[in-house]
């Protein structure tokens, strides 16, 4: 079996990584997101249910508080009790009969108000210190001990939310809820006695049982004392050291929840402050079911991730066979093409995008071959042009030396015209023999001036050449050497001379247009037809046109420009027979040095 090296840069590795990324990241993100949503939802559901139950329990507790207030108010403002406390009875039994009758009325009221079972004892004390008690016959409050500890003053008009140990003569060390109020005369408004009602410590038990389905509900007051619990053994206990109760007492919110643990079991405790009282309801709920649901969801997420990984690996193996095989074929074929093996015979059995790629590669090979042939032809053409330029440089060297001798002979014989012509021609030939391919426009203008000087002698001063320079800086730009002379020569021989009189004008315009140099050479000769323009720009005609100073015609100039600067540059001609000829040279702006 052939060993295939595994690379992270291979297509197969990238495919596996991509599929794993596409498949697993959304799944993991969804699982985490759902876990958070599930956690919040369960917490909110538990809190909503718990707060609703605590509010229901609170309603029952408030009802009990209202009934206890009503009972205390009914007793303290009862006219029959006022009569007992203010009447000077002649006989003791008469007062006792009235107290017995009043006690039965109180018990009947308590029974009707459904608080009779919650009453521990009712103590009535008149202003002279005499007292009588109503309630449980097996219990008797120690009046002297209660008065001595000022219970009556302390719990005046208070509500049953503070447990204290009873002062029962027979039932000692029992927690009770005491509430009390002064009794005033309805006619004089004077203080005539006291009323103390003590409620049993389990007065809230039934309310707590009905409000607790799946958790432990208990009551504490603002001092941290347990004032209500289904477990009677916890009644009156100080819970300020308990972590849950401590957090709740430290909070100022009317409702909410805290989390903690009891005996290593995590729990959530919701609390609700009963309005207009010092009572706080607390419900503790174990989080076992919640944690179990989270674990089940986590287990399901892990199973889904593992299944996804397995599925992705299977899909990857399949796709590697479907995708990597044609890619491998295309890759090997391209390697052969890069080595110069242009067959154009890449074929695939697939009828998909890979088939399109294979056809494109075959087409690209054909285009590359055509481009290579074209480049080879251009290279051969450029070589031929360069050879002809080099060949034409031989004669100027010899002629320049000969003309230099003629110039000195003209100086010795004082032949000024011959001297000026040979000097101008010598400068032309000297610049032709220089090896530099590019010169500034300023230098090109100087060469043209020398050429025009020679021709102007021939035409007896009737030839006029003018320059129109749009930007002084443009004369610093570099151009190919001898661009102007062949075009001006063509204008003289083929445009102006055929007119017969030898007189003519040539205007040269130099401008910069969109980062290029536009050179217009305009003559007022006989003009040309479109067919003549086509022939003069044809390369074949240039090889037959040797009338120029060095045999370099207009088509030669056009070819030199395109080979040097690109196909978008070159020479174009517009003409009107019998009127003018405008030769436009377009080359890129190439800045040079000042002459």
C-alpha cells in the first residue's frame, strides 16, 4: 500500500478541518446556548412557581394578622368589657357572671373568625390590677410576672411576628406570640385597663403546609428568629448564623432568591417579605432535579457531537474520493504543462465544474502556444529592426568624417553656405552614430533644426517650420531618437514638394494629454488618400521607402514606438487631399533632465 503523507496544507486536510468547523462549531455553540437557556428557564420557572406559592402563603398569613388585629380591636372597644372594668359591683358573683358571659362572647367571636385554635390565652387587667383570663383552661398566665416584665407596654398594638417565652404558670418555656393594647373609656377617654392576647407558636403551621409542595417553607422575622416552621422544634430558634437566612436578611429586596448548600446538597432559597409586617417567608428547594436535567442535556450534547464527528468523517472520505481525485489529476497535468509539455489533452469523466476547468486548461494551453509564437515573431521583428538600425550607423561615421574635411575646406575658401550645410549635416550624422536610443524633446528639436537648415537651402528659404509648445516642461521629456525627422522629411518630399513651388509650412504641436505626450506634425501639402495612409503605415512599404536621411520611414517609427512602449501607443495619420496632412505621435510622458 502506497504511503500518502498527511499535510495540513493538503486539500484533504483543509476539507476535513472545514467540515469539522462548519459542523461542530454551530453544534457546540447551539448546545452551550441551549444549556444556558435551559438553566435560566428552569431557574425562572422555579422562581416563578416558588414566588407564587409564597404569595399565596403570604395572603393567608396577612389574613391571620388582620383577624388577630380585629380580635384585639373588638375586645378593647367592647362596651360589655368596658362595663366590667368600670362598674362598681356590689356583689362579686355579679362581676364573675359578667366576665363568664363576656368570655363566651369572645370565644364565640374567635370561633367564627377561625382563630380560636390559635389563641393561647387572653389576659384582661383593669386599672386596679384585677384581672381575668380567657382561653385554654389548662393554661394560666402569670399576671404578676407579665406586668413586672412590662409585656403589656412592649407589645401594645404589635402584630404576632415576635416569639417570646410564655409566662404560663403551668406551661413554661413555651414560645408564644403576644399582642396587647390599652383599653380606654368610650365616654371619658381615660385609661381603664389592658388587654393581652397570646397566640400559639404554631398559628402559621397550616398556612405553611398548604404552601409547600416540593420544598421546605418557614418564616423568620427581621431579627432572624424562626417564627413559623412545620417542624415545631425549630420554633423560636435564632437563624442569623444560617448562611441562607443571613444572605436574605442582608438583602433589601422585597422578593428574590439566593443559592447555597445544606449538608452538601445544593439548594435555591426564594424569599418574600410579607407586606406591612416583619415576617419573611423562605422556601428552600433542592437543585437535584435541575442538575440532573442539566446533566442529561450535557450527555445528549456530547452524544450529538460524537455522532456529528463520525458523520463528518464519513462525508469527508466520500468527498475526498469525489473531489480530490479530479483535483489530483488536474494538478499533475498542470505540473507537466509547467515543464513545457503542451498537449492540450486533459480529459475528465466528471460532467461538472471540474470538466469546465479541464476544458479551460486545454483552451489556455492553446492561447499560451499562440502567445509564445507571437512573442517569438515580435522578438525576431525587433531583432531585425535593431540590426537595420545598427547597420545604418556604419555609413554616418564615415560620412561625418568626410563632411568634417569638406567643412574645413569651405572655411579656408570662405564658402559660408557650404560651411553651414556641411556643419548641420555633420551634427545630424554625429547624433545618428551615438548609441543612445532616447533623447529629450529639446535635443530632437535641435536635430530637426539642423535637417530643416539643409533643406531650406535647397528650397531657397521658402520652407517654414514652427513649434507650438503647450507646456514648457514638456521639452524635458524623453522620446525615441529621430521621431520628428522622418515625418518632416515625408511631409517635404511627398506633401510640399509635389505642389511645384517648393514653398510650404510645417507646424509641430507639443501637448500633454492624460499623462501622455501628443505630438502633431501638420503640413499644408497636397494631402493623402486613405489608401495612401494605409500604405505609408505598412511595414512592407517601409522596406522599400529609402528616401529618408537614414532609410527610417514612418512605419518604422510606428513599429519602434509600439515595441518600446506598447501596442496602445504609436503613429496615426489624418489628411484631406489638397489641404493638409496631420501626423499624430502618441507616447507616454517620461521625464528627463534639462539639456
